[in-house]
């Protein structure tokens, strides 16, 4: 089936630290992969996406590379800011239907 | 000019009541969804409609009934509310099917059943 596994949070970092949030997915088919971000009290916003192997999605300083060989899509940012504090969701396109399967979310807290 | 809107934002009600949540998208998308987010932030799809046709119906109690009067609207009606229905419900929309389509989410409706 379709599943996504993310590292558990919360992840607490100081401002300007390097961020990595790990994400792996089940290798059913060749799904498109996404990272969504949820700020407190808001809905989910698409952060970045990748549609095929070796694609790199990037936005607002965040990056993730679609790694077919390791079935991973880790999120990275070189220097986090307090405003990056949010919950981050990794997701994959389901096989055979129009839906997304989400990981459990990782809360990021950035301290000044 | 909100892309995906939901009403109400907050809904507090008692067990046994019937309630509805409305969703509208002005993006011209052909597919709409309902997701449920529990207290641990876990997000799971409930329903999906494509051009007003139900295409995904997950293992959801039949107390939940989605209705899509047109492509821009997808409402969720819940009968006989239970404590376990307390959650945040998100509406989303997308255009097209597979291949990197992205879903646009509404702000969510926080349902509290007492």
C-alpha cells in the first residue's frame, strides 16, 4: 500500500541552524512527492514537490531530492529562522487514485 | 479572493446533533477532497469528488455524507455526532489527476463535540 514515514518531532533548533527532516515512502509505483507546511491555526500549504527520480524541489530556502534508490525525500534548509516554526508534512501521491498519503508530521520549533 | 474557503472555522456542538461544513473553491479545479486531522496532527483522506462524482470513499462511518452540488463546492454533513468526531476537517482541491498535481487546502474547521 501507500505509506509515508517521517521522523518524530518536535525538532528544536536555534536560529541559523541546519535543518533535516527525514522522510521515506513505500515504493509502490513512481509517485510524485510533496512537502507541505502547516503554520499554527492555518491550513496546509505546499512547500515543494518533485515528480520523478533525482528531481530536486526547492522553495524559500528549503530543498528535497527524490531518491528512488533509498525511497527517501528528506527536507533540508541551510539556515532556519524563527518564522519557519511550523509542522511539516511529507506526502506521496497514491497509486491508482487521486489522493495524497501524508506522514505523521514533524513539528519544528526554532528558537531565537 | 481566498482560493479554498470553509465555513465555519469553529464548530462546537453536542453529541447526537447533526451539523454541516461547507467548502468552496474558486480555482476552477475539477477535484475536491475532505481530510480529517486528529489531535496528533495525523491527516487522513475521507472523500474525494471529481466533477461532482464520488471517487474516493475511505472507511468512514456512514454518518458522514459528502455532497457536491457543483464542481466548486463540496459540503460535509455529519449525523449523530460522537465525541470521536472531534477533529480539524480540511477541504482541498486540485486540478487534474496523477503526475505532480498539488492540492490546495482550506483553513480548516475545528469541530468540538461535547
